[in-house]
C-alpha cells in the first residue's frame, strides 16, 4: 500500500473534518463526559482495529481520547489509515 501524497491526504481530509495531520499521522481528539465513557469508546474500537489488522495509537487523558493513525510499515499515511479513520468516526456516534 503506497503512502499518500500531501495533496491526496488534504483532499481526503475534506471528508474527515474532525481529523488533522500532526507529526506525520492522522489525529483526532474526542472529548467524552467522563473517564468511563472514554474507556468504553476505546473498548468499542478494539474489535474494529483487530478485524482490520490496523491499530491506532491511543492516548487517554481523563475524558479525552486522542487517536493517531499511520501505517508504520509504509512510513506514512495510506488509504488504510483513511479507512480506519472513517470506521472510528462511525463508532463515536
């Protein structure tokens, strides 16, 4: 799977308005009412990540979950990251 160009990532982000590029990865921070809700969301995303064989970096800070997606073995953002970002957006709703 090829690494996407900056232009391709920028174009794809128009369909993923809650995501941005930060330190070479797609990132999104989601705020929840409290810590248990944040952890519940992370627990819901685990099966999707396992099924896809693509695991986000996850940082939980009380009621905030920061997700980062990058295809490490390719050295950048790929279509696989965009697909996972869409799945994670759907899980939040």
